[in-house]
């Protein structure tokens, strides 16, 4: 329910980030990591907090980050049909 209230009342969007980082033992190689959480667009405070944690606590040096976000709750499509179905 908390995720629903974030989306509906606080304008959070589902944010996905593909994080490319250098492997600690092989710095010329890149590895990717997919991160996903609810965040505010375009400030991305949750993602930026995670990236700060990554930079200070993890060994893999960040290379680049690709970000995408999408509203989960959108107006539904409604089509009216002139049909009545009775179930007995």
C-alpha cells in the first residue's frame, strides 16, 4: 500500500537505472547492474542517494548510469459495449 500511496499522492514514478561500473579486480572490464525503485522525477533523490552509497561503500568505480522512469498508474482505457450478460 505504501508504494501505491507514493505513486498516487506524491507523484513518484517507477525508476529503472542501468548502472555500468568497473570490476574491482579487472578495471578495464565493465559490468552492469539494474536498480529499480520509486523515485521523484526529475530530481531522483532516491537514485542519487543509492549512487552516493555506491561511491562511498562499494569497490566498483562507477562508469555511467542510464535512467528511465514511467508512471505505473495511468488512466485506464475504457470502451463501452452494448452487451448485457446475465449469469445465473
